[in-house]
């Protein structure tokens, strides 16, 4: 479940929660972003063609800087605990879609 916490100009702060086994929607990430892990233990990153790109442990309080990418992918909570993150998106304009779908 995604929840927009605040949008001010070109800054968007969003909370994402995934139950064990739940996946994010397929998307691209055209903007820089900072992600803070609030809860969880394991994530997998899958590309749209079905390949698993990465599998890694996460810990609450972990902070990551993510570069833009045009790759269509999704994250999957492969842990036994719920996963939660708060992400700050650095958009190029106020009405930008932070994580557009495949189109």
C-alpha cells in the first residue's frame, strides 16, 4: 500500500508498505530518491522479463540513495515480516509522476 505523506513543489514523500510475499507495482524510477527502511528483513528486485536482479537483507533505519533508471522492475517482500519504507523523491516538476508504469 502506498501513501503520499507530503508533496511540496518538486519534493514528494511517500510511505510504502508490503505484506510478506507482496510486490510493488511494475514501474520505472526516472528521479533521484532517498529511501529509509522503517521495517522489514528481505527484498528481491525483479525485472519485467522475469529475471531476479537482486536479493538482499534490509534493516530498519537503513538509508539508500537511488539513481534514476528506465528499467521496468518491482520490489517483492520475500521476508517473513512486513516491509515498510519512506521515500523522498526529487522530482523535476511539481506535477511529475514519481514512479510511472511501463508506458
